[in-house]
């Protein structure tokens, strides 16, 4: 299978799985947003909680330079292990939300 196509399908599958969750409080929906032309994938939260508007990214992933860039990960457990379990090699995942100095020597998936 073509790597970028495979990465795209894995990222979409993981985000769609998260989109099935129901937030523990408030009237909030989770919307997956996929831009396959630009290889941008997000999970948005939109709604109301305790009289306040809730909106924003929970996940934002981009595919570029044959890597999966996790630009933002607002999930409690993080999505990295899910991406690895689904078949994306850890060495091709970039935690773009952290400075390079903090990612040196990180091991994913309990390695």
C-alpha cells in the first residue's frame, strides 16, 4: 500500500474513533475535519458547557515530508500510541507541538 495513502487512512480512522466519544459534560459535539488535498486532519469540539461556548481543536495532524506531524494533541491519553498501533512507524511521527530539545530520545509505544 502507498505510504501517504496508508497514513491518511490511519489518521482518519483514529480521528473518527475519537469523534465517537461523548464529552462527559455539556452539550458538545465532536466534528472530524479532513482536508485530503492539503493533508490536514482535525477533530473539533463545538457546543455549550455551563452557559459558555466551547469551540476549538482537540487534534490537529498534518502529513508532510513522508511524516505524520502531530501539530496539536488535546486528548487525555494522546493519539501517538493509537497511530503506532494502527501501523504508523514511530520514527515517522513528529511531535510538532514540542520543541526538538524535548523530543530527543523519546520512545513511543513502550519501546
